[in-house]
C-alpha cells in the first residue's frame, strides 16, 4: 500500500538575531520560528555567519550543508532555511 505523504526533507524557515563577539556560544529559542544565536566570532569576512550556521546545525542535529542563510548576510537579523529529514 502506498503512503500519500511525501517523505522528502522539510524546510523550516527561521528568523535569527545574531549577537557576534559574545563570550559564549549559544542558541536561544524565543518563539517557534525565532531564535537568538550568540557567537564568539566578529562580524568580519563571514566568520560570524559560519559560526551561526554551525551553531544552528548542531542545535537541530543536522549537517551544516542543510542550513542556509536566505537573507541578511550582512545584518544581525537573518532569515535561515533549515532542511530537516522528512
């Protein structure tokens, strides 16, 4: 018997407020689709962005390749796409 639901990956869209140059790394949930991410890297040459992607990947237990910054690469407020297993 066939299953009508698709079993592909699901994409979760998150709004993330980034706090660069923090003392500690951390991901804090503010609401279902809103997070605050503290990173130790400065906001230079994409360092903070790489740390944000790595922190979110670790928090959600997905590979870094499944986390993308859709909007806000040069801003503290970012829109992130997170691909979850279906």
